[in-house]
């Protein structure tokens, strides 16, 4: 399957949230999204946008110390995972994979658990360019059109 890659430059946290919002509007509700980027790259800001794009009102915070946060409205669910402190085996053993296909699943530090994520995972890599500017690379397969406008 051919891969689509879209490169976007965000100039602020607000713009990163808007990019996430636009992506969230296109989600069907059963996707897995892996986020990659150094500390402070804006991963949680992007998730805030994803949550709002799904129509969920919530105070989105990083799941760093709890491993998972769940945001829900009606039948729309976004699971926000943080894999920074665990291995792929530990991630799988927590039952995380039971959510695959049942909700939107966003995994920060997705590269750590790459081996247990579905093959159709949407990969988003965030790179710090300067204090406010971020490069956002979105990789998905050609069958999906989740790329923001």
C-alpha cells in the first residue's frame, strides 16, 4: 500500500490545536494515531484539537503519569495513551489493544510501541523548529483521507 505524507508548519500552539481539530473532524471513530516528537513538541496541543474536532468538550492534559486518559461524548471516545515509560509488551499487556477499532486511540511516543500498533496507524511526527514553530509530518496509507485541509 502506498503511503501519503503531508508536511505542515505550525507557528503557534493555537495553530497546532487547529490542525488537530481539522484532523479530528475527519476521523470516523476507529483510528489509531501514533504521535512522535521530543518533549515540548506540542503533542498534547494536537490531541486537544483532535478531541475538539470529535465534538468532545474536555480539559485535555497529558497522560504521562497515568498512562491513559479517556475523553467521551455519546458514542465518540478518544483514548489518549502515553507510552514513554513502558515497553511494547507492557503496553499490549495492559489491554490497550482491546480498544483498537472501537474508538480513536492516540498514542504519544508511539515509536516505542510500534510493533504492537495496527498497520494502518496514522503516524504524526512533530519537530521543534524554534520556540513557537513546529513541523508536523502526517503519514497515512493512500486509502484514508484524514489529512487536514
